[in-house]
C-alpha cells in the first residue's frame, strides 16, 4: 500500500471520528447530583438570607444545570404548591433559594435536576420549619429539617402527599 493511500485512509478515518470525539467531549455521562446547604452561609453576600443553597454536580465537578422545584404544603387542611426560584450565584452550580412559602402549615421542599435526580426535604417545627437566628452578627435563616432524601428518577406526588399528611399528623 502506498503512502498516499495510507494517508487518504488516515484522513478519512479522522474525518469519520471527529463527530464521535466531539460528542464524547460534550455529552455528560452519569446522573447529576444535588446537594443542599442548610443553613445558607450568612457571611457570603451571595447566599446571605437565603432559606437554602442548592449545589449541582456531575460526578465530583460542580456543574450548572436546570433545576425545578416546589414547596408543597398543607395549610389549614388546604393543599398548596408554590414554585421555587433558583437564583444563580457567581459560583458554577450554586443556586440560592429564598423562602416563598408561608411559615404556617406543614411543608415539603421538592427539587429536581431533570428526570435523573431529586431531593425531598421535609420541614418540621410549628413555624413552617423556618426560624431566624444570628451568626457572628449576621442574620441567618434556619430551617428545621425533619428529613432529607435524595433519589434517582421522577418525584412521586403521591409520596409527597403521604409525607405531608404524616407531617400534619405529627404536628397535632
């Protein structure tokens, strides 16, 4: 085989492999991971006063990704669902969430990163799970947490409803 033929095959092989190399470099492998920071750091101006901070990762690397979430509540036997606003910070994959749910009632915070990862946070206490405190002179929001669960797959609204009823019964 001549050098010209080998060079032509090598060039053609490279052209055929380029889309695969590009796809491998841009396609994220493995499911996302969600972590929550409670309480939010009151010394960091980007998170000061937030109810919680959500961090997203792909493997061990912080990575920005679309999040959706709701505060699911039961207030005076009335079911409530309030969308959460995830505000990006200057750090990649770090989002602040301000309290958008009332302090009365029983509440569960449900957060999803796509269909692959989710987190359910059951709030406890008689004040909607929220209290204000101070840390080195800075106002800090504290959430009384009953449980935190992370799962793969879609969130089950039936499971959230069961959890809310159990929280409401525990408060009585």
